[in-house]
C-alpha cells in the first residue's frame, strides 16, 4: 500500500479513547499482497490467541482494535458504519462479520486501509474513515468502502468469484459490483449521481493502480462494474442472491470486456431482465472502454 495522506496530525489532540479490545495475535500468518488500499486478506484463524496490543501483520505494531471511534471531528457518526456492517450482511441473508476499527495514535497514517479477512472479519482503519468523512460527511464513501469489503466476505462464503483470472481483477470488479448493488437496493440510493461521486472518491485513493499493472482492472472497468451492480439493482428487477449476482455479473461483464455486448439471452436469466440489460449494454461498453467522460458517467440515470 502506498499512501499520500496529508493530514495525519489533525484531531489527535481531541480524541477520546474508546474501549480497547483484546485482540488475537496472528503472528506468522501467511498473507497475500498488501499493495492496495482496500485489501482482501486470505487469512485463516490463528491457533494462538495473544495479548492485546498487536493486531496482525497487516497493521503497524502499535495499532489496536476498537469497537467504536470517538464521536467528534472527522470520526463523527462512525456508528453508522458499525450498524451498516450488520445491515449489509442482513441484506445478503447472512449474519454480520466481526467488525473492528483499527487505531494507532503513534502512527496514525498506518491505519489508512480497510481489510476483509477470509475468517469473517473486517478491519477498518481510522485514517481511511476520516479521509472519507472529510469528503462526504454523510459517510456514503465509508458505506461504499464497507459494502465493497463485505463483497469479499460474500466471495469467501460462496466460493466466488466464479470467474478466475491470474490477478485479483475479477474479485475486485465483482466487489465493486456488489457495492453498487447494495447502495441502490439496500441503502436506498435511487440515483446514480451520489453513488458515482462516492465511488470516484473512494477509488481515487493512493496510487495503487500504477504499482501492479492490470492487477485490479482499469479505472474504466471498475466504473463499469459499479454501474453494472447499480443496474442489476433497478427496482423492476427481482432481488438477486449473491450466487445469482455472480452468475449475472460475469455473463454481462464478459460481454462488456470483450465488446460482444449483443448477447443471446442466457439460460437462467429472466427475459425481462435480459431486455433491460441489453438496453444498457452500449452505455456499459462506453464506460469500460473509457469513451465516457466522468461528467457523463456521474449524470447517468
Ligand atoms: Zn477489494
């Protein structure tokens, strides 16, 4: 992960400590790459439970876990995120993963990250929360980050994505799609503009796209993925399970990536749904190819 955080020292004088939790000591865990701000960690539970004061190897040695953040300054209304952790899981018919904030008062910028673990935990760094809050005090960007991370929990639970690539791209694009779907259908954002704005902010973080070429999908492909999730969530379509979402997602997304968007109706997808999607294929192709401007993207209905 590379961060370009500018306001590291803000608000530290006003912080009120929350209850610190005991935390497991997952030393020696084998971890995947950490070259993105919003990480997926395929981490199995450690047999060893240690003393508090050490989170795991993905965070600095001075970081600790908390159930809440102080309700002041740029950490205001963090309770929305903890309640959304349950709401997102419930929307997908599942019980909530363990959710914790990670704080590090001696090295705050080290918490500019959010991680979804394969053993049912989401850890959300204080600095990324603040960063997102300062761009949108409704916390929509934070909800979007969480919905993306929860998308990885769905992937762990159901063995998704069904499409495997040599990089993390298919998993990341699908998580973007899950987030777009939830924000419309579960969080009630009926217009695309607010979602597109939040998405552009969330994924403008850092410079990860240049460190691993092709690793996460190009920015236009990621925009197309979140738009695809939003379209699936149109109220005229029936609600999808996570597994159905995956099937639909890669059916239509393949078409967009390959430019073969005039597709036959696939098995298992309702005719009305397919007709609806076909009406948006040219639009999706323009997003994925980079032909569509940011302004036109944000103004999509
Ligand atoms: Zn991700």
